[in-house]
């Protein structure tokens, strides 16, 4: 079987070590591949009903099932392409000896492997952006080929602190704010206790400098909080634990280039996200493409396609993915603007 065969490339992709992405892997670690391009996503509003008491010899009481909303969403298509020409085969590759005796075919195979990795990382960065938008409760309109795909999970747990409450102002109380979000907006509405807080880099500075925070953290013998900033890599810094709230605090500093060429932070300035890890799911729609004169449908996270063009003397490598990150419960996290 040729190394350029789709199934061969699929096997190579499945064996490669995945790229770590903080938001995607923290909040949307579950994966579900689909046999269709459209995903049916069940999103619930968490409720915690008590079983009813009944009198002796009474058979029981019928209780209603908790409701959920099924969103039918077309999974958006991501498909970066890399083109190989004869000029590329003449160039020495990164790390290759200047006296290399590789043949054009050997060099083409090496370039193919490197291009697969590079295209996969591009898609992964797009997934991380997608997860960031969902976590911030954004209504996402994706325009592709004249079609607009709208992703909207009807997220409402947003907080915008009033002047006087903001964490860079005297008299503010970040710990009290987080306790209120934890109790009234997450546990009360979803029944899930948050275990993680993610802060934009500028928020961390104000949080650690806040007088109320410092007062609590200084009482070490009560173990109210432990701050021990540690850089974890990939823009992630572990700030510390607040046992009273049951959360770990992280700072996440990562950037992306938007369609207008402007550099932006994945977690915008002044933003705090409090939620639970491991609950969300990444759906991957199927990909249909033509190979050797026949239409073939694949189910998976990444679907490659290699197309040689002898007439124009180019080879084209495309990697397709149809990702859709979706929450389990839209009341299980809070997004707050604190600066």
C-alpha cells in the first residue's frame, strides 16, 4: 500500500502524539465521531429534583424527566492544503545535511510526513480557538462557501462586575465574587461544583495584588489558600489552590491571528472562567471525498487526501476535519468580566 494512500496516512495520523491544547483538553476531552456531517447535540439545563415520598401501599408517583435541548448543527469544515512542487524537492530540508544524497522520492515522502504534522497542528489551533469561543458563551457565525453555520448553545451565565466591584479597585473582593458564582450560578443551577478557574494574564496580577486575597492567603495556618505559581508550558501557569472554593487557579496566555491579521488573546483581557473539567464533548462530522473515481465517506477526527497532478507537476495534500465542541450543561460554568 502506498504511503500516499488515505488509509496509510490515517494510520500515521492516529499514531502520532497529540498536540496539547489547554482549553480543548481541559473542558472538551470526550470525543464522538459521526457518520454524518450534521451533529445532534443534546444540551441540558441541570436540575436536581428529589424523589417524592409516598404513602404506604401506594405504588409510586410519576416524575417528569429533566428536559434538554437538541441542537442540530452542521459541523464546520476545516481543510488546510499544502502544495508540493519540483522546487520544494530541490531544497534542503530543516536539519538535513548539505551533503545529503536523498532522492526526490525520499525527500517527497519526508515532506509529506512533515506537512501532515503541520496541517494537523493548524487544525488543532483552530479547535482551541473554537473551544475558547464556546466557553465565552459567544454566538459563533462561521461562513464557508457562501453558507453560514451558527453555533449557539444559549449560554447565559455571564457576569460583568459593576464599578467599585472590579478587581483592580480598592474594596473589591475577588474571593467573595467567586464564592457567589460557585454557589448561586453553578452549583445551584447545574448541581455541579466547579473545580477550576482560568484567568487572563492581566487578571492574575490584580487578583494577587488584591488586599482581600492577600489577607486570606497570609493566614497560612488555616490553609485557606496556597499560591505557588508554576509554569506548565504552552502558555499555562498554575497559580495555586483555594481549598475553601475547591478550585485550582490557572493563567492562560495564548494568542491567535484573526481573519483581519490582528493578533488577539484566546482569553480576552479582564476575563475569568470558572467551571468543571472533563464534561464537554468534541463532535467530528464525517468527510466525503472522491478517490480513484469513487466517492468515499470517512468517519474520524482528521481525514487526509493526497492528489497528484502530473499535468501541472504539483502534488496537493489536504487535511480535513469537521470539529464541533459542545458543553454537557450550559449552566456548569461562568464567564466574568472583572476588570
